[in-house]
């Protein structure tokens, strides 16, 4: 009972916040940025070290500017997440433009489901709201990493699923993933964070650094030969984004073998790195992406040799 009461108190508070106009929310975002960057210094050392590793060619001034801009973006993401709980159809279609509608229609009209590979670039929180509008025939679902806080996890799932998207927890999601795509769903998943430490990890070259990366998505795509695309989201200005579905030809990575899985993982990370380099401040540098080091049992990409 107490858990239910605490959840509804949290939900009610943030729903009220979501009703505020954008200009008020972005003033809150400014305050949140100041708190994160100057007062708390939230994961500031991690973000700074990540940027220094990835951009050794940039000056200290350039690194500091990207660092600050990334925290402004992080604060914007915070308030935009809550606005997503109550964002209107007019606002979402104005603020997140589908710049390749012909590809979206082609995906919607296709007789099969599609696996959509995404990343933490731009605003990934508004995608489910937009997809519910631009897709007329496809059902939508997404794989997510459950949060430690039960109340906040429930809030996140509720917000993302508000317009009909199904949320699938990452643990043991493979079987449901296959079922949903075979049932004409568009299934999205974020593939750009560090995996948990397993007995064997796969390390690819990412920003010229040996980087442990997820491989399960590649296994699912190649084993089932699912149509696949990359969701590219870019920030145009504060509160405004573009979205584009980029089709991926998986033919060069067939047949389904372990080596081809690793090649496909390399390909995704190369695509992701290119996207991040276009505007580095739009990625979440606070994530400890390089927390794993290579062990003797790990597999190394040929790109690293």
C-alpha cells in the first residue's frame, strides 16, 4: 500500500510538471544544468575522461565546451522526458520532424516487422509518442533496461507506453523480440551502452578504443534475417529534433555465424560513432562506457589487431 501511495505521489507531481509550458520547463532545465554541472558535478569526471579519450585531437577548450553542452542537453532530456507524459500530438510532430517520410511509409507498409537499432543520441524519449502518430499499421514495442528505483522505473515505463507502445524488459527479452517482429511490430532497442560483465565479452574498436559492446541484437537480427534499420535523431535547436530511419542491408553479414555477428556489431558501432561525431554533445557522456578492460577469455574485433 505504501509503495502504491508513494508511486502515485511521484506520478502526480511529475504529471503536474509536464503540464507546464515549454518555456517554463526549459528554465527548470537551466537550473537543473547548473545543479548537475556546477554544484553536484554529476559524473563530471567520467564524462570529461570519456571525452578526452575519444577526442585526443581536440584542445582543452573544445573538450570543456562539449562537456558543458552535453550537460545542457542532459538537463533538457530530463525536462523533455516529463513533458513527454503530457505532450500533444501537435507539439510532438512540430518538435520531432520525420525528415524521410517516404522511408517511414515503406516500413509501415511492409508485410514484416522490423528491428530498429537506436542510440542515446538526441531525444530518444519522444520517439514512442511520435511512432504512435506516424505508424498506422505497425505496432510498436521497445526493449528497456529496468531501473533500480521501482517507482521511477514504473514512471518511465508508464510514460513511454502511454500511447500504446509495449515495453519489454531487457532480461530474457530474446523470445519476445522474435515473437513481436514476426507479428509485424517495429521493435526498437538502444544498443550503445556498456554490457554487464559476462564470462566472455566482445570488444570492438569504438573511437579507436577497445570497447566492450552488446552482441545479442546482432544474434537476433542475423539468426532470423529480420529487416533492420538505424534510428538517427539529431537536435536542430533546443526542443527541436529530426528523426530518420536509415535501412541497413544485412546481406553482407549472412549467413548467421559467430564471426558475422561480430562483423555486424562492428558495423553498428562504426555507424554510431559517425553519428556521435556529427554533434558530440548530444550523446550521454556521463555513462561509464569504458568501464570494462579486456580479459584473457574475451573476444577482440579484427579492427583492434
